[in-house]
């Protein structure tokens, strides 16, 4: 994978270097083709999957425009978190482009639910996230985390949280030829009672923080930083996607505004 600078207002575009036609895929809501286990983007049969960690890192760094070249149908999983991407982007550096920044302001509550999961966006100042997970597992149980988004807070508390899964699910998927690259090097894996990774967790609430990391990446598919409060319980890629579709289905739910310079940085959580 190679990340390159992009022009003003291009947004995030994935380029499949191993495909000769229909190989440009914009990171936008209308191009989501699958939300099972990860978020997949596609156009005319060409796909790129597991985009949420990289998109989350872009949001965490305040990056609106970039070209991402990949030579396969999946973004590298790295260590299962967004930390390697944040490190790459910080080492490369970023450049401010001479254009006002657009934000999507939530004007009224929008909510979706499916099974025992639910997700909502409600009006608020800045970008706030409240996330709750519940698992009938002795190691996990119920965990809740709340944060007011900023680039500093994201890089300090969220980006290093790794993806997690259950050993029985990994074995099932690999028996079907899926998740073949999955290992203890790029995921937290739990058996029926405990985590089997010898190094344990990076922080006590790493699991719920990773769900927030995922959600930040999924919400970035709106194309604009959000001004509002995201509240979720047992949500995932599918529910996050359904929430965005419901939000954008009615223009009365939101407003697009422009801010420039220091004001834009403050609203986006960059300061």
C-alpha cells in the first residue's frame, strides 16, 4: 500500500494497481458493498476491503484528501489497529490546503436499531462519541467509553486499540478459506474464558476503544467531519452504515457548513 497526496476536494480515493479497469474507488457511502466483519468499498465489481482502520487514521490526522494505492483487494491489516497508519502519516507529514473545510452538522436525532444493537447521531458541540459493548463472555461483559474527539485524544487513546474476535469464529472462517491472514499478531483472540494473546491487552478498555476506532472510520464515509454526538450500543459496520444512509436520506437531518483556518481546526478537533 502506498499513500500519496491528492488535490483539493478529491477526498480519499483507493486505486487498485493490480486491476486495469474500474480501479478507482472513492471512499464514500454510495460505494459500500459489504459490511460483514469489515467495511468493503467497490465499483463495477472491483473491491477493496477492510478500509475502516485506514479511514479512521485519516480522520484522526485530519486528512481529507489522499490517494491510496493497493495491489490487492484488501488494505493491509498491520497489527489490527490504526497505529501503524498514524505512524506512517506522521512520518510523512501533512500539508494544509488553501480551501475552507466543510463539516456536516447534525440538526436532529437520527437512530437505527437491529437485533439488540442500536446507533444514533444527535445534535451537539464538536464531535462526541459514546459507545457501549456487551458480550456474554467472562472476560468482556459490559464496557462503556465516552470521548470528545480531537486529533490528540485519538492518537493518544484510540488508534492503538486492536481488532478482536473469538477463537471459534476464526477457526470457522479459516475452515471456509476466509481470514487466512488472521493471527495473534494482528488481533486480540479470545477463547471461551480469556484472551489467548500472551502479551494481554494494551489497555483495560482496548475492546470498546477498537469499536470506536472502527466507527470513526465508518462515519468518515460521509465525506465530512461530523459535528454532533454519536451514541452506539453493540453496533458494528452494518449498523453504522445503515445510520449514515438514514441520516443522508433526509436533508433536514443535517447541514453542511464551511469553516476556514483556525476555526476549522478547532471544530474538527485538530486543536
